[in-house]
């Protein structure tokens, strides 16, 4: 899912446009399956794949390992672009 935000600010005959987009990905599962016996063991799942379609309970469960999406490490890639347009006339 990509989110875009556009903000236009006016400062004394100048305009600045800022746009931001971010891409979210859930990668390897970090659930400790041996925590109840005092150990540490992960299942090796490398990337979250939703079990169902969006807006359902299964959308938050991984099809590969069966864990909730919160156990998968979240990777966020953000891109910010700022553009400046000089005013048409200078007073």
C-alpha cells in the first residue's frame, strides 16, 4: 500500500510542493517458538504472505508460517520529493 501526501505552502510569492510516498513490507518472522521452555527457535519464514484477502481476519495471518503479521519484521521505504517553483513576478 502506498500513501501519498501533498502539501502546498505559500510564502511571500513562492510555492513549495512536497510529496511523500512510503512502501511497507513485512519480512522474516521473528516469533520465538521455544520461549515457553526458555530457548530460542524461529521457524525460518522469510516473508509475510497474507492467508486471505484484505479487510478479513485471515489478511493478518501468514500463509507460510501461520503467525500474526506483527511477528514479522516491518521494512518501510520512504521517498520524499520537494519541488520549488519561483513566483511569476518579483515585487
